[in-house]
C-alpha cells in the first residue's frame, strides 16, 4: 500500500494553506483516495435494494397518474376557468429553478477558480440534469394532447407549419433543450477522468468494459489533460449565461401577459434569484445525507457547508428584497388592478396563507445563516434547506394561482382546488428524481476523484512552501 502523506490538520501552516476553514481533511494517499471514492460504485448492499424499491414504487405512482391523465384528459386536474395554470406550471418552474445551482456551482465557480466547489460539483450537476427531466414532464402534459408535443419544435415539415414564436411554448422548449444539452455535455466531460479510474479499478471484466466505453480511451497523458481543461473551460463559459437566460425565459411566460401580478419587468431577476436560492437549498438537501451515509466528512467539510450557507444567505436576501420591490411597484404604479392583485388579494385573499408562509420562511431561513454555528451545522442546514424548498414551491404557487383566480372581472373569479391526481404527480416526480439520483450514486463516481486529488496536491505544496519560508525566516534570525 502506498504510504500516506499526512496533512497536519492542526498546524498553522494548514490553516494558512487553506485560507480559512479546510476544504480537505483526508490524510490518505492518492491511491487510497481513488479506492475509497470508487468503493460505493463497486460494492452494493441491502440498503441500496431497499432504497431503490421505495423510490421505484413512488415513481410508479407518478407514471400511473400520468397515464391516467393522458388517457382521460387534464380534466382530472383541479384546473378550471380562469385558473388554467396551476400545479403543472408551478412544478415546472420549481424544478427548472432547482437545476440552476448545479450550473452555478459547476460553471460560475469554475470561472471564478473557487476550489471548494470540487467536492460537490459532480452531484450538483447530476441534480441539474434530473431536475430538468422532471420539469420537462409538466409542459408536455399541460398541452392536453402530449402526443403532439413535437409540434412546438422547429423541425423541417413538408406542410410548412412552423411554431408560433410569439407563444411562450417554443421559448420554453428552446430554453429546456439548450439547458439540458449543455448541462449533460458539461457533466459528462467532467466524468471522463473518473470513468477511466473506474475502468482501471473495476473488479470484473464486465464493469471494466462498460466504464471503458464511456471513458473514451482516456489515458491521463499530458495531451489528454490539456484538451480536457480547454474543453471544460469553454463549456463552463457557455454554461455561465444559461444561469441567467433560462429562468429569465421562463419568467417571460408570465411577464408578457397583461394579467395583474404578472405583467412586471422585475420578473426575470426575481425568478433567477429565486431559482439559484432554491437550487442551493436542494444541493444542501442532497449533500448532507450523502456526506453522512458515505462518511465523507473529510472530503465534504464544514468549509463546504459554510460556503453553501453564505450563498443561501445572499440569494435569500435578494429574493426577499424583490418581494419588497414588487409590493412597492404595485403601490407606486397607481394601477388599482395591480395593487389589488399584488397587495390586497395576495395578502388577504383565499390563498393568503401561502403568501405569509413564504414571507415568513424566506425571511427566517436565510437570516439564520448570519450565525456561524448554524452555517457549520449539518442538521440545521438540512432542516433549513427543506423549509426553503417548501417555501419556494409555495411562492411559485401563489404567483400563478392568486393572479389567475382573481383577475379583472369579479364575475369570473373562481377558487382553485387540487385533486389527488395533482398530488400524485408532484409526489411521484419527487420519488422519480430520487430514483435517478440513487442510480447516479450507485454507478457513477459522485465525488470528482481527479479534482479531489488536485486539491490535495495544492494543499501539500502550499504547506511545504509556507514551512520552508518559516524555516528560512527562523534561520535568518
């Protein structure tokens, strides 16, 4: 066994090398790190089977509800006139927003050279892909005739019938397809070195062949690494604008309408901030159990927890600021319809409980992050992340349903009440999301091995440099 090169956890040099709390605590050698991070994909157990069984059962409920909806029609939902958009679009916007944190961590923090992202970017990217897959379900079902969904794509047709680009549907199709394609390529490119490591370490011939196919002949040569780093940075630069553009396009589904409460120029930055905020919360929801179950406290350290807590604080504060601006603009505009929709109906109407719940949770949860003890507590962060996810779903719900159920004409007002099919689909997509995430954890290296070893190398090099400087200073005296 290769001897471990120790990292002196308590030394002053260690703290200086890390520029704050440590981002890597392991004292193992590089070979030991590789074996340890590959162990989950090579060793199964009864726990995996039980988890797969539960999530697959929940996913089955989702697909049965979808099948019933397709066979019977969307009259099985609680939608009515005027509330033609409800749970389906709420879930669509919520799932798309969750995916933004993966792109932010992978692309923007890569461009900014934030090394603490290295331990968590892989499953944040996987979360993005799986969230987009859930989001794509709802606009297709909402068409009423999902078998005609391909009509919104600009494919070559002899009938020369093209999508209406004044409609929001082609915008959503373009946003989802672009976002998913770039995220998938970015995620897969980052996987290639680790798939090669899995190929070289696989215990059976079958696994070596499978991982070898997806490793694309990676050998780890200087030429391979050069091309890899160039391509990774290019894709990071391409993915960075998507963080802003995708949810801005989604927000225009509402902002282009004349409906009070929707027709607002604040929606693009409002939606983007909320998307990143909810996405970071979901990363914490997934990261903390993975950290505990696989005993990765020395790879995903309190430095990562604290950094994520600070990002939740910043984005949550921006979201709460947009609440204040939205309310102020509704009053300042002088429009009685806008004031009624944003202030009166939301704060005192039949769905006022959702608004006050959103305001309370989105004020309390981010502001708890001012306390360092909470930012570094996995239990507190997990609990807060769950509340943030609930609050952001309710926020999307109240934006959509409140404005639709109380429009210009009081004679057309109608209360919205969801059905059990609505509930089965949203709960089922949560199970389907977890099923896909479990598949990822079981068969894909979910901690970037090469980047973890790179961080370890940087820490050791910096420690040595600081130790030599201290030694030279002592000799000079």
